[in-house]
């Protein structure tokens, strides 16, 4: 069920929670607006933030998917569905005046490699399941599709330098939780919110526990925020390009960041 919003357009939304920090550079483009940005403004934001970035495909934010886009002659048009629009046509179906889609656009501009890789995986999964002559879509998603969707909507990354990454990768259960708390306290690991529905909950002031977490290795954790986000984007994009990753929702570490005291009003310090 879609989240029913109580909060209208707020150009200073990043001040509502410190966890908006990964989106801060993208959000700066809209600080002066008195109303929701248009799709054209989102296009300009994406172009401005990804110009000259190697390996990033052009994208535009287009009308939302319509029923007539999904079929041709009674048969399913994969390129007319959400992921097909992104991968084949370079268009992200986007509703104006909607927090969910606005944050999705900001995530595309903030994590362009990872978002592209994620939707390419989703589209490839559909191609493998839906014959060219199909007249209907499968009634359920695969475990891989579930994992990708859960992470896209509500995932958070744990960025760590190599030694900390190896320790966390080798640990499990309570030991991993203890390691993560200690590493965040010593600034050897940092939580990086990713899912656009997660940001949607933050803007409404709703509880966000953090559940589908993914560990990634970065070179310089102490880098400025924009550079750290770029490192995370590269690492996550490479991980998503591996077809063996994200094969099931169980692939996420599912560390409860709120229970661990890592989801607080100070995102860089464990409470």
C-alpha cells in the first residue's frame, strides 16, 4: 500500500533528518523552489550531476507508465513496463508532486551506476520469465526480483574500508552486530541510506528501522560526503552487475540498525 503523505513540498527537507545526507548535493538544486519540481527540472538536475561521469547513461524523467504502454496487440510489451522504459528507452516513469518518485529521481542522480545496474537486473529477470508472445505477466516475483525490489525501496549500505569489510564479511549473528557497532563508533564503517521509500518515510518523520542492509568496500571512508557516495555507487554498481548477488531477500544482512542504536539523530555515531 502506498504511503499517504501528510507533508507537502518542502525545499528544505534535508533538515528533517540527518539521514538525508547522501542526497544533499542533489537536493541543493531545489532549495529555491516554492512548489514541486517539474520533470524537466529533474532532468536538468540529473544531467548536471552526472555530466562527465564515466559509465553513466543519459536519462530523462518521463510520464508514468499507462495501461496502453504495457501491451501491443494484446501481448505484453516489456519495453513499455517500468524497468523496460528505463533500460531500453532511458526514461524513468515519474509522477510530479510525489515524494516517492521525487526521491527516486534524487537516488538516480546520486547513485547513477547502482540504480542503472539494479533496473538492468530487474529487466533481465523479466526477459528470462516472459516469452515474446506472452499476454500476461507472472502472478508473483522471483526471489531475485523480491531482493532487488526490497533493496531499491528500503535498502541501506554499510560502507567500510578493506580491513573492516573483511571482518564484517566473516562475522555472523551477534558477533557481526558487535563488530558493526564498534566500527561505526571508531569511524571504520558508515551507514549510507539508499532506498527511495526509506527517504519517503524519513520526510514524514516515520520510523525507519533499516532491514535490508548490504556491505560494500570503499577505499577512503573519511573522504568528503560526495566522494564517499561516489565510491559507494561504484562498489554497489559492480556488485549488482554480478548475477550471483541479490539472489534472494536472505542475501541482505538484515541488521536492524534501530535495535543496534545505529539509526539515530546522529548518523555518524552509534548511540
